[in-house]
C-alpha cells in the first residue's frame, strides 16, 4: 500500500516523540511491504520562528495533499507572550479548522502492567476502557466575538461559546455509532443547568438517541463527570462533550493510565485526511532531554494505520508491541517505578520496534 503522510513535529517534545512514531511507521512499512512517504511541514512556534506564521500555507497544502497527518505538539514559553494571532496554538487550531477535523477521539484504556504508575488504586482503574469524543472545531475556541476591548474605561474581555445545531448533531451521531460497536452506552457531558449551548446539546442528544435503540443515553453535568471519572471510571463507555470540556476531562482521564504520555488521539473529518496526535503538549519542563514518553505518539500512529489506512493487523501489531514492552518492565521516566527499567525516548521507541519486528517474524 502506498501512502503519503504529512509529519508536523511542532515544538518541544513534539519533535522527539514524533521521531519515535515515524520510526515505528517505517518499521511497519518494511515489515508489511508498504510504501509510506513522509513529508515534513512546519507548525507552531517553530513555524513562527522560520516563517512568521504558526500555520504557513505550505503546511496547509501539504496536509490537504496527504493521506493522513501525524502531529507532535506545539507551544512553549518562548512564544507565550506573543499576541494571540502569533501563538503556536493558533497553528494547531488553524489546521483543525482547515481540515474540518470536527471530532477528536481520545481512547482511555487500562494497562495492567502500569497499575502501579497511577496514583489511583488498582481496584478503581482496573479494566477501565472508554472513549472521549471531543468536539474539536466549535465552542469557545472558535466563537466570535473573542478579544479584548475597553468599555467605560475598563479592560473588557470576551470569549464566545457558539455552536450550530448541525455541529452538535454530527458529533453526537458519531458518538452513538461508536457506542453501537462498543458496549452500547453514551454519556453526554454538559452544563445544561447553566449554559444555553448545553441545553441545545442535551436536546440534540435526546433526538439522536431515538435512532439508536440499542444504545443507552445518559446525561451528566461536567463537574460531576470530572469527579466520576476518577471515582468510578468503569461506568463509562463513550463520553461525548464539547470542545473545552473534552480537553479538560481527557487530561484528567490520563491519570488512569499512569501518564499523560500514554494517551493518543485521532482527529477526524467526514472526508479526510485525518490527523493523529498525542493529547499531551510540548512539555517545556522536559523538552530536549530525550526523556519524554513516545507511546502516546506511537499509539496515535497505530490509530492512523487502522482508521485512515484500514491496516488493522499492522495497528494491532504496534499496540501489542507497546503492551509487551510495558509488560517487560520498560518505562520512560514519567512511568518509572521500582523494579522497572528506565529508558530514554529513543530507547523506548527502539524497544517497541524490536518487539514488533521480533513478534511478527515468528508468526
Ligand atoms: P503538557 O501536556 O505539555 O505537559 C503537562 C505535564 O505532563 C508536564 O509535566 C510534562 O512534562 C508532562 N508530559 C506531557 N507529555 C509527556 C510525555 N509524552 N512524556 C512525559 N511527560 C509528559 O502541558 P503544559 O505544560 O500545560 O503545556 C505546555 C505547552 O504545550 C503549552 O504551550 C501548551 O499550549 C501546549 N500544548 C499543546 C498541545 C498540542 O499541541 N496538542 C496540547 C497541550 C498543550
Ligand atoms: C490539546 C491542546 C490544545 C487544545 C491547545 C494547545 C490549543 O490542549 O490538543 O488538547 O486545547 O485543544
Ligand atoms: Mn489539551
């Protein structure tokens, strides 16, 4: 199979973890006889430094001409005091909008070998397995007006939480169709006791649920959901929510797996190309030290193999290799504990590659 993959490493550990994920994709191509072409593009702070623009036109056309996009992370203290339009994060929001990536799928699963890495007790996190379906191109991140003005001599700021009905409907429909293939439960998270946007969200969820008789719908207020996620995560199957709630709840959910460095994501549109990225950021506190966990990026690459290329066997081989390496006691610093072997970013990617190739060679 021949595929063109746009690679946008971005900033900080984005470049380090993306290198690991590309290594794994190359190994998959070699092992299974595929031809993956990698083309690199600039995004975020690195793009600002080199072109004055967090999302250069070349990057947009590269992504649109590719079969899938692999992204690292953007941002860092160097650009934190830039004006809004010159922030690295604008590049990320821009590419999501340009590619119409309205849904961000963030799966959370329990790794038995990592049960000691989570601050939560094993009985709580054991067998947790759910999917956060985060709306990605609407809500507070994109609503207008947004900005700072002077009103009656006072600095005044506004952000707008705006949704059109069709935007709510398509993300909730996606959540239901995923739940149909999973355990048949959708938890729609909102703040319908306060927000107009959430009231419409709830109405639409009720309407959509009529088309899915085999899926149970429950509504949950976001503050309660934040608590339930760590009190009893096993109650969740598919969680669907608006952009910012999904952002916050998914970082929280990463604690179940032991590290933010474990959670991959797939950002999808109705016609592709889709974009795959870890949920974590550029981690300025550990950037440049070759100690970031590349697993979220590598699992994002596995998701690309499955969801963009239909390569289920290859995706499973990568996922199985990640599991085997963790079971063997290999850890990056974020996960390390007693009796484990602490590896650098590069060494972790290499171990996963060796495990994948070794396993495949004997089957
Ligand atoms: P962050 O996700 O970068 O880091 C939070 C904490 O988790 C840090 O202690 C970090 O060291 C740790 N961490 C994150 N990923 C890790 C990994 N793979 N391995 C080991 N440890 C890991 O969040 P932050 O510090 O709040 O934000 C830093 C910058 O990243 C900001 O500029 C922010 O805007 C940006 N950001 C970008 C994305 C993205 O590009 N998708 C996502 C989140 C944050
Ligand atoms: C993420 C990040 C981004 C978001 C930021 C960097 C704009 O936190 O991908 O989760 O909030 O969507
Ligand atoms: Mn986030």
